[in-house]
C-alpha cells in the first residue's frame, strides 16, 4: 500500500450556518431620529428603501427576502412612523392598492 500523498488536503468539516452568520442586532445603535439632522435622516431612509427595493427585485417581493439586519431597520422605521418605509412595507406585504396598476389606467 502507498502512503497518503502530501499534496491532497483533507476536506474541512462543515460548520453550522448559524456560526458563520453575524448576530442580528435588535436595535440600530443610533436611531435615525436621535442624532441626525433632516438631510442625514432623508439619506438614511433613502438608503434603506433603495436596498429594500433592490433585494425585492432580485429575491422576490416579500419581507422575508430582505437580509435580517435590513429587515430590522425597515421595520424599526415603520414603528417610528416614517411614511416612506410604511409604503415600502405595504408594497412588500402585497397591498393591492400599491400593486394593481391596471385598475388605475382605466380610470
């Protein structure tokens, strides 16, 4: 018998996926309304909405298609009453008023 060749590496053992993912924070360390002026807050909301729409286009229009941290930020802003985030959340949830454009064209 031949001995094991030195150029063959052993395949690493699998690690549980939960160990590889960073923990999801429950709250954003700095809330957007706390220390941001109006322009910075608008940029913060725009970045959340832009990313949300991008993920929804690629992975499907569902709240579950968002990465966990982005989902937390969107829902946090909805709880704070931001109207843009509320509309985007309703769009993700499949609100017929935001998705059925054919009924508006005939009116």
